[in-house]
C-alpha cells in the first residue's frame, strides 16, 4: 500500500504528518480541558488554523474550560473533528464521523465543515469516509466503494452510478400479467404497480413498458443508499 506515494511502514511520520484521522471511538486524556486538548494536538502539527478552530468551537458550542472526563460522546466527537480539521491535512480519514451528533449539528458539519474543507483546495484535499449514513453524505461523494465482509462489491464514480442505475416505476389501469422485461436487473410487481431496476438500459425498458399503455410511468436515478441496498443485484451485471 502507498499513501501519497510513500510506504507508511517505512515513512510513518512523513505520511501521518499529512493526514488526520477521527476514529469511531474517541478518547482524550480525561484531566485535560478542551483548551488543553487543542493545544496538545496543535503541538504536533507544523500548521494549525486558529480561525478554523475558533469558528468550529462556536459552531459546536464547546466550552474551553470543560474537561474531557465530563464530555458526552457527541461533544468528544466534535472535539475530535476540530483537532482533525485545524491542521488542514491533505487527507482526512473519518470513521463514522457523525456518530453521537444530533441531527442539526450532523447536517451542518457534513454540509458546511467537510464541504468547506474539501472545496477550499479540492486538488490537494481528500476526505475518506467510512459510514452507514450514506444519504447524509450523498452530495459530497465523488467515488464510493460498497464493502461486505471485507469484500469489494462495487466501486464507481458517484455520477456515473446515478446515470447508469435507474429505478422505473409503472402503474397500469388494470392488473397486468407477470411482466417479462429482458435486461431488467430486478422486477418487483404488486397488483397494478411494478418497480424495475435498470442497468444502463432504462430507455429501452421504458419504451417497452410504454407500449403496454401504462397509467403512469416514471424513471429516476437510484440514490447511493439505494445502490448500496441493491449492490448484490447490481454487481451481478457490472
């Protein structure tokens, strides 16, 4: 494995100095205050953006004098995110970064904090996220990988995936016979309605369904969460 073209085992310091990591389970020295913790982390970094620090402290509403031992899980996650972003690393590695955050703070962090971090220097900054909250990161994802039990099921550019995988919804005036659509990935039919998954052939399937004079016919891209749910079916055709 190479990170920034370097071997992490042989050039550990060089690699780690250019990245930040927030684990799923966050822990700090319990006797340190928020101020102590931030200064401690800053002491290991060649650069530390105090403007970002102050902005995030205000956004999260953290008290500088509060000790880590009295902080909730959500507050510890917020503090960890500040320590990760202030050095302005080239690579930001986040493992379930919004775990423990309330919905309002979670949305603001994803859209404002991570989005601003990445967009401020997109050519030199990468955010690598491991998450089960796929829908919340939808707008920020450029490329995704679906992993099951350590196995790579699917890796794609997000926009390419949305263009390729479609969901067709159809409703007939009377219940039709069982639909037989060549090339459909999946057909779910119930009464007068049916839902079809398409892999790059949605126009062909739509034309075939249109010929059966449906009452309603719609086609839309799958969300990344829907792609994740359907990944086993999708990978059989990729």
